[in-house]
């Protein structure tokens, strides 16, 4: 097997370095991946060809042909004798199955003996769950996932009502702590319909450990978060973070639900794909979808603008000063990341380092 095919994203416990391996990352939405189509993406520094066969099966292969390095995602589907579907490289037509094994080398003549069974590209395990497609980035390219993809509450009504994407020019660690930061709202997201300078006040929230993460326990939304008023009734919300990069807010209003899910997928060391999705069976959400979509898009772009400003300082490699309680979630994230890597390295169960706590800050 070519040496390049065994490479995997490097795990690193330091903040702002490396990526978590043995993890599921969001690759896209199921309905967007059409049968007979291939797409290129990059996950944790690895080139990936993601596709759905004409029969409907999803697969992911390392997007580099081992012959002359052409991207397989630029190729096409081919049906072998017997019906199996393969991907033909656009350069010389080498064909590979969904398992990564080479199925044919068209340039070989009948009398040229070559054991093509020894040739393969890396296969990435994939899963389609709740309308989303996840790709498993393993530390060992040959190992299978030992956990299912994440499952989220409040995925109702089929496809998400809102789907927005953008790339943050930041390492995933910086993107994660930036989006979970509770104190930046009055400065980055000051709008008349959300918060104003005069609406700042002290806050106190209860946090609890969750699977591979933590949650701000269910509570009534803050009074200075005006947008919740469109839901009417008495909404209750819980905000959860889970490794490697999922943050969601699950709002209930009686029997109705709203789920706002943000998925962070590292592209490389300096870029992170942010995918923002929302589902709801609440009539007000459906009626006001254009307004809510615009609000969500505004928030995301304001965060991206702040990331670009922050990069001006980060290029000088400063020592960052973390404070309690406003930065406790950022500290938890770093502890979770270290424990994830240690537990995988030592072959033992993950032990959540987060303990229940009540945090106080002003925003």
C-alpha cells in the first residue's frame, strides 16, 4: 500500500493544534448527496471523495488516486461485470470499489500479470443518520468505528427548515470556544431584536456533564433574548456541547420543539466548516422562517467577522488569559479534548472531566 494512503489526521492535545481522531464529523446533508454524484471535501486535513452510488449507498474514499494522484471525485461511476459499482479515476481510468479496493486497471494488457488486489485507497466509514451524513476519521485507517454517530433531540419534520454554511478562518478549537463563549453577545451580536447595551445583566446558569460534553441545564430563556418571544407560551431551553464539535439548543414550548444545531468540521489547521441547521414543528417557526433564517445568518457572519479580527492578534502567538466563570466552558472543552485523546491512547473508557457547576457572568 502506498505510504500516503496510511496517513491520518494527527491528534494533538494542545489547544489550537491537531484534530480529534476516532470521531464522527458532519460531512453534509443526505438529501443533497444525489445518486451517481461525487463531491470533494477535506476533513481534518484529509482529502475525501464523498459519493452516493446509483443504488443509494453512501461511501467515502481518500480523494487521491494512488497511480498519479488525480482526485477520484473528478471521476465517474462505472458498473463492473456482475453489477458492482466502482469509481473510475479521470486520469487513466483506474477503478475502485466503495471498500477502496482496486477493481481494474484498463491500461493492462491480457498478458501483463499484476496483482491489483494489493492496491487500495483508504476507505472512511460513513453513516447517514437523522438526515445528516457523518464521516469517521479514525486514528487507525483500518479500524471500524466503535461508537455510533451523534443523535440529536428535536429533529422533527424531515429536512431541516434552515441550513446555512460558512467557513471560519480558524482552527476548530478557536471556532468551538468562540461559538460557546457566553460573554461576547453584547459586543458582537448587539441588535435591537436581540440585545441592547441597556439589557445587560448578571446571569447564573446550572451546567451538567453530558455524553462527551456538557449542557446548560434546561431553563427559561434570558429576558434580554427577545427573539424567543416569537414562540409565545413559556419556552424552556437546554444548550449542549459534545465532542468533537457539536453545539445545539433544544427549545420546547409545550409539545412543540425547536432545535438549532451547529456542527463544526475541521477542514485543515486554519479553516473550519460551520454548518448551522434548524428543525421545528412550531407554527411560528414555519411562518417566520425567512426572518429566523436572516437572524441566524446575521449571527454566524458576525462571529466570522470577529474571528478574522482575532486572527490579527493570534498571528503573534500570544498567551491567552482564561477567566472564571465566563471562560469555564472553554476550559471544559480543553479538558474534554485531553481526556478524549488520553482514553483512546490508553484503550480505556472515556471519563468525563466536567462536574456539575453553577456559573455566573454578565452579558
